[in-house]
């Protein structure tokens, strides 16, 4: 199957950004691990991170045209704000697993609403970088 790992704003700063909340692994570390696991399982996997909402929307349109089987998507702060990204997922009829490193439910109230949880297959949060790997294994189980 073909998977796309999509990361939103500020996640390019993982490894140095609020490490007590988000852990010490960089996004490159996380993606290297996912590439290895996807390779072992025989899946194609692509990676995209942007701080710009429009770039993420364009990548979602591309994913729909490329028939990506499942998104592993951490929309970061856009989780709580972006109807446009939600609409792009819906427009592309893209299956998605939502991932958050932290557990938004245990943080500020403005993080409690997600525009993605109700359209996701499932949400993995609070498990740090390992959450991405869990999402990939879940995608393998479902789309493998
Ligand atoms: C996050 C949680 C969001 O609330 C926050 O804005 C992020 C990261 C997470 O992975 O824990 O940037 O999506």
C-alpha cells in the first residue's frame, strides 16, 4: 500500500522544540524509522512537512490524485483551527489516521477540539514519536 506521512507547522522543530512535551527525536529521526518499518512491511511511504496551510492543502490534493491509501497526519496547531485542511481530506476521500505526540486532552482547552478526529479512522495521541509507528502498523493491518 502507499502511505503519506504529513506533518503540520512547527513539527520541523521537533528535537529542540519544547522537548518535555514533544520529546527529543527530530522529525528526520521519526521519518527514518518509519521508512525502515514501511520498507520491512513492503509499503511505499512518502513524507511531507510544511508550516503553511496552503502547501499542506496542495499536498492533500496531490495525494488524492496519486491514490494514496492512507494518510498518517499530524496537523499540529491546524488540528484546532483548519476547516480548509479538513475539507481537503474529505474532498480527496482520503483515509487518515490522526497522530499527536502529546495528549491534547490533557493540555489547554483550545487543544481539546480537533477538526480531524471525527473524520479519522482513529487518533493516536500522547505516545510521543512511537505514535507514528503505531499509526503505520495500524495502516498496515488495515490496508496491507
Ligand atoms: C501536536 C499538538 C498540537 O496541539 C500542537 O499545536 C502541535 C503538536 C502534537 O503532536 O502533540 O503543534 O499536534
